[in-house]
């Protein structure tokens, strides 16, 4: 993770206002490679000559950091207690604290004729009210900043979530709800912890495995589970009691 010693004034003011603490890392937009740049330019020139959708191609190219200084200047900043991000599309900047974020992830690898293709990374960070941010592979290093954000949520919310459950409350993770009695879903009802073998992620889905069963008791898409790493950690803790 790349670190930075200074922040632009806008980001610095936001970090101070939201008490985000020490800067942990800064990520820049990922430019497309030289080969793709050449291909896009070649296609643009030829399509312009043929008067075929030049406006759409120009608009698409202007969204890439290679061709747009505003896009290239955007940043994803990760702090001890939260994040600041410039959305990929549009203007403005968003600040969120880990203690109040509901973080959803959706990672999809395309398969073309049996050959693994590009992987898309989409993280939706939802804060209080209507504050939210969508962070994608537009920013370089999703394999670094993605898990880091999930683990930051665990550190910020883990203890409070565990205490809430042990005191008789429930914690909602979207598709699943955890309580001291067990794990619940709207469709399946509740499975007591004594019957839960494990909760695991396989092929983009979260499986709740019943003890002694070969098929999942419940299976939901990873993208429907808020704070995935916190859910898995809390479920493992409660199932082990």
C-alpha cells in the first residue's frame, strides 16, 4: 500500500472534520496500458474517418485517467478511522468512518471461452443517511485496498457487534442476521449455533453449512452480505462457543 505524507487541502479538512486519524494509504486511478491506448486511438481515428459514433468514443476516452487530468487527480485515501474517496464518476469527495459503514463487495472474474478474463471489483460503502460511495478497480490495487477496508470494519465494529449479540441483541448483515441463538435468514428461519458447522465463502457465495450435511443450509451471493469479514469472524466466534 502506497503511503503519503501530505494531503490536498480538501482531503485534509475532511479528515480533520471527521476525525479519521492517521493516513494509512493512498491509491491512484489505474491507467490503461500503452497497448490499449494505441488500440483506442487507432479505432477512434478510423471511426472518425468513417463518421461512426465519434462522439461516444471521445466521451468514453475522456473518462479514462490517461486522457483526463481531473480523473487522473482523483484519489482513494484510507485512514485509521475511515476513508476519503473521489467517486469515479462525477465530482465531489466522500468521507466515511469505519465504525458506521456497511461495506458490500462484489468481485467477478469473467470467463471467455474457458479462459479467465478481467476481474471487476466493486465495493459499496454505505454510511449514515444517504452518504455512500462506490469504489471499483478504477483505483489501482483492489486486492490490497479491498481486504484492508473489510478488516478495518472488523477492527472498528467487531467488539460492539459481539457485545450486542452476547447481551441478547441481533446484528443484521443483509442476507443474514446473527444472534446468540443462531444464524437467521428470511427464507430459512433460524439455525442454532449447535447445528452450524461453518460459514464459508465459495465461488462468490456465502454458504452456511449445517453440521453433518454436504449441501449448504443457506447460500447467498457475497454481494448481498454487509461487512463480509465481520460476519465471518463473528459467526466463527459464536459457532465455537
